[in-house]
């Protein structure tokens, strides 16, 4: 078993290389805080291969299509084809070869699963953001690629690092919770198995280039907050029902957790940026 946000993933017929990757890079699954269980079964099938995935972006590599109510097909071009059944809490995955990098195959499959299963079944979202816990308060800081998420996360000292690339949030309508994330970027490491109440959301909107100028922070109203955050919510499908669900969850999240726009100056240490986000959010 290992953990994917609020889910426990039960491996079935995984190649040995995948189990080795899991033991090294993915969290184990403690009972505390886990809200669901899903079986991920593997079948080796060369027909799962498609066009080579070389030089493709993640969004080109991954796609999710609803084939029937509660049934999704996840496609990792050239690497895997998967069928996710919401009601059965099961994903059957056909892989082209055991020789492909498990970090690429399994990692991308789990990203697609998280982006689909969290909003569909677990009142949660997968967000392109770095994340950490500061004095017991969960904070995520969203941003586009090159916005500075990894740079911010790599500077955490007092703030407990959870991820530099993808944040997982659950229980949005009850008590928004920042979950441990197995996904990372330039930092090359995952964080500890810790949860925390999500108290503030930052959005990196610009960089302060003047080395003498400080960072700036602006807490924004709900309507603007939802619009700013929505662009960073992970999605690999154009499905209308899922899109509506992502919008509703984003609005609900920004009604419960303050959103702060950040123009960051590198003169300000990462912990100071996190403290300022929390302070501007009223924490």
C-alpha cells in the first residue's frame, strides 16, 4: 500500500521495478487521515504503446476521457492505457513494457488519477503549487512553470517542505486539508507524510526584479481569487461535467481559504514569504 493524498493505492501485479520505485519515492499509507482505497492493477500489453512520447509536455502526454458514467479512460501516449472505475475504486492499467522508466509511467498515471479521482470522489483538487506547513498551518503557493515555485520551496527552513510542484487538497467543503504529495519537480524529493489544515493560498503573479525592492502581497476577494487559482488547478480532460466540478470546488475552496497574490523579491527568504502570506490572509 502507498498513499496518494487521501487515497491508499493497493498494487496488483506490479513489475518489480515499480515496487522498487514505490518504496523509494512514494509514501506508505498510514490509517490516520486516509479516506479511501483504490486498487491499481497492471497488465503488460505491447498494444498499449502509441506514438513516442519524446519531447512532449505533460499535458500532451496525458489525457482523460469519460467513456460512461463514472468510467474514465486515461491515456499516457506511448506508455500506458488505463481504465478508472469510480464506483469500484479500481484502475486497470495496460503498460507497453516493463523497461520504461517507472517514474515516467507510474508517475504520470498517478497524476492523471489524482486530477480525476480527487474532484470526482474525494472533494479535493490537485493544484500546480509548492506546499509546506508553517507552525501547523498549511500553505500552498501556486504558479505557472518558471514562476518560482521550486525556488521558494527549496528555501524552506522553518516551513516544512511538502512539495515544490504539485499540492493535493482534500475535504474542501468540510475542512480544507493540505495532504502529503508524491509529486515533485526540480527539488527532486518528496516531503514527509504530514497533513495540515490549509490556512492560506498564495499565487505567484510576478517577480520583483529590483534587488532593493521587497515582495508585495495582496489578499483578493472571492471572485477574483477563484479566477486566479482556477488556472493552476490540474486537469487533463475537457469533459464538461468534470470542468464544472473543478470550478465549483475552486470557488468553494477560495470561499474558505484566503488567496493572496504575491510579487516575490528574492531578497526575501522563503520562510518570510510564507509568514507574510499567512499574515495577509489573517492567520
